[in-house]
């Protein structure tokens, strides 16, 4: 997209782009995994020393955890040796007892006893047993401490990275042209800023530490199993490829179901949001039944996909359990035979069984991390796509300054188009002198709002220039330019907060008296005074606790307070009643005094007193003059005006 980004056709001007659509869900799979993964890892570079600490403590934690079963096996050997030692008659040496058993032909017992460290008749050595158990407790406590430290440090690393990413995205959104927001659904953009960044946070927090822990655990456990008994280790390893094959087969069948689950979840969210935001229209047009039927159908499809996905993926753990139990039986049988033959101690068999149970868990975790990593990288790819968007043309390095704005505006042969092959405004010139009220009228799509957006530099011109007090607006910074304007739009925008705060939004240094004067001038004071909390009344996010007309009056009061050099009124009285409209027109007349004003109007009765009326058709000024002059010409303006005050608008247009 070029720096002069244009909105999609049919959605020009502010407020376009997307309409109601449910919050998007993080993507399942990245399109370019390698580059996106490297870029995500690259954002960890400033935290590399802390990541080294995380890796070190993760290794220490796993090392202690891996040593635990072996040390516990030593305690078991002490206990077993004590029991056997108490059974052997005192006064005989171990060698004598072994020789006696061999003489009786009990070679298996003799071999087992020969491999044990016993003192005949001594019983259990509780001092040695206590020392072994305390050592086991110690290594597990150390493992927990190391695990807590690495989790704490990694949480800080991931939060700092996400904080930086979120801040960068927020600043990027402020530098993107308005056309970008017109071309992208709001729900999808909001999802990138919230859901996707949260998903990246989850991925960073869980994947790095879990991957290090799981990999270290696999290597450590495998090393201990081989050290204890290569034969038993071979039995345990046989189950690994079998488990992986089964997991892959099940995952392959569940993946399409998960994709369908996300798809129908998104559709259901979108449908619910649309029905909620437009519930009044749904009821007015009697579409409740159809809405419910569509909801039921979508909900049913989501249920089936979710059930299949959860059921199929849920088979993995039982299958892994069966395979693990088969390996457990093999280890128990072979281990028991080797204990009986004196080839391995009972404590080592116990430790090996624990290791075999631990061995498959980190492998399963590593497999599940691949899905989490894919999802996280896919989210990162979507966020990076926003960061890579072409920004607005930068402000000039040495901008011009307008210390005292008079409001002299000139459009000098400007050209603009939303799509390269569809010109909208071509070679348009007009002039608004200081203090003049310029009304812009014309049919829908003629370019009225676009003209104002170009004046505010929400879009960049394709040709020509716009001058403010003789200075090309491209020589000014956007902040300096826009501080010259006050806007009242047809769609009243209010934020969650008090009425006082919403009015004071027009000026960063407004006093209580300033707010009251603006409210009185905009005829807000009379309805605010009857509210229980007056100016302290808190508006909700949609300002639904005041009427549409009252919302419009509040935005007009905000414009009064901003005291701009140039006013832009885009059908500013469309939501107020006729009586209030007259009052607002009078207030606007006072506000416009000495200021240049651009008024976009559909109700032509509101602009009869304008100094100049511009009639736009297909991006060109086809007529220009006062109300009386244009009516006398019987042209485009006469047709528009007549159509609003005759019973047959088509006849009025045809009479042109």
C-alpha cells in the first residue's frame, strides 16, 4: 500500500472499514514461519542475559528433579537392606550366608544377597535412611526454588517484550493513514492489537521455559535410565516411536476439526455481535426468527466441529497411557527378574520406573509446544504485518509555523482518487476567505466528506495543493494543522466518562467556567441540569444513557470549547429536533463569527445563510454561489433544493 493509502471503494471518509464483525481469533498457522519466527526471537535480543539466567535455572531445576528418583532409590535400598539384614542370622558374615544359600541350591537368593550391602542381624539403619530422605527433600526443594526463579525472570522478560511490542503497535497505529483503517475490518484490527499480542505473550511465557525444561528433562532422564540399566532403557525407548506415531496419526485427524472449530467460532461471534449492535433493526423488520435460525445453525456447526476436535484430540492421552502402561509392565517384569538375579538393586528398579513414567511426559509437552509455537508465530506474523504497513508521509523536518491563523483556505487544482483507475476529484479549485461560511452540498458519493478529509490531511493529494493562509498544508506538521480545526461529525463520538470530561475534551486547559459557557452556548446546560448527577453524570461506552440528539449537542459543546480558527460541520444537526436545530443554528452563527466554516449538509434548509454554497457532482464543483443565486439559476442546486420540498422528488429532479 502506498503512503497515500486510500480506503476501499464505497467506504470513503472516516468511520469506514469493517462494520460490525466479531473479534478475530489468532491464526492457526503462520504463512512464513521461518522469517516470522526469527523476527520474534530477535525481539528477545535485549533480554539475552536474563534469558541465559532462565536457561541456567531451568537446567538446575531439572537436574535436581532428575536426581530425585535416584536418591529416593538409594533410600529404598537402605530400607530393603535393613529388612533383609534383620532376616539374616546375627553372628554370620554376608559371605557365609551367601555360601550357605549356594550350598542349598538357592542360587537366585544367593546372587540377590551378594549384590546387597547388608549387615546380618543389624536391621534398618535409620540414620542412613534419614540422611537419604533429607537429601531427597533437599533436591526437590532446590528444584522448586530454581523453577520459581526461572519462572519469575521469564515472566519479566515476556512482559517487557510484550510491553514494548504493544507500545510499538500503538504508536504505529497513530502513524498509519486513515485509508488503512478504512480497508481493514475493525474487529480484525482490534484482534491483532489484543488477542494476537496476548497469544504472543502466552507463547513467549510458556514455550521458551517449557521447551528448555522438557528437552533437559528428556536428556537427563534418558541419561539416568541408560546409567541404571541399558536393557531396561531399551525397553522404555521402544515405546517412544510408537507413542509419536500414534500421536501424529490422531493429531492429523483432529487438526481439520480444530480449524473448523475456529472458523465457526468466528462466525458465531460475528453473528452475535451484529445481532446485538443492530437488535433494534432486527426487531423492527421482524427478523428475530431468521436471526435465531442462523444462530442455531451456526451454533450446531460449531458444536459438531468442537465435539469432533475435542473427542479426537482427547484420544491422545488414553492412547499414550496404554502404551506407557505396556512399557511399565515390561520394565516391571524384566526389572524384577534382574533384581532377583542380583544384576540390579530394588531401589534402582524403583527409580527406573519413575524415570520411565517421566520420560514420555516431556516428549508429549514438546509435541504440544509445536502447536503453541505455530499459533504464537502466526499471531506475531499478523502483528508484524501492521508494523510493516507504509506510514503517512513524514512531517517536514523544518515545518512552517502559523502563529495567527486567519482561516484563508485555497484548493488549487487538486486531484484525488481512492482507486488508481477511478478518479473522484479532478482539477478542483475553490477559495474560502477568512470568516466565510462555505457550504458543501451534493448527492451521496460526490466527494463532500473527502474534500474535508483532504483539508485535514487524513489523505494525501494525488495532484495540486491546499493552502492555509498562503502556506501549503504539507509544509505544516499534522498536529499544527489539525489544531487549527474544530469538527462536529454526523456520528457523535463520546467516551466513557462524565459529561464534564467529554465537553472538556475539546481543550486540555478548560476550567469549570469554560465548560459551563460552552455547554450553555450549545444548549446542553438545560438538559444536563435535570440529570440526577448533572455534569458528573457518567456516560457509558456507547453513551446510551442520553439521547442521540443530546449526544450531538455534547459534541457541539466540545467544538465550542476548542475555540478553533476553522470549523468543519458534517451534518452537525442531523440528530436534533427542529426546535433544537433552530437554537443550534443560532449558536453556530455566533460560533462561526470571525471564523472560516465548512458545512457539509444534506438538509439544505440549514445552509441558506452560507456565504458560498458549493455544489459537488462526481468530484467537481458544478455550481457556486449564494442560496438565492443558485435557486435563480434552476440548475443542480435548484433540483436538490426542490426535491426536499416537493411531494415528487423524481419530478423535481427531472424538471432540472
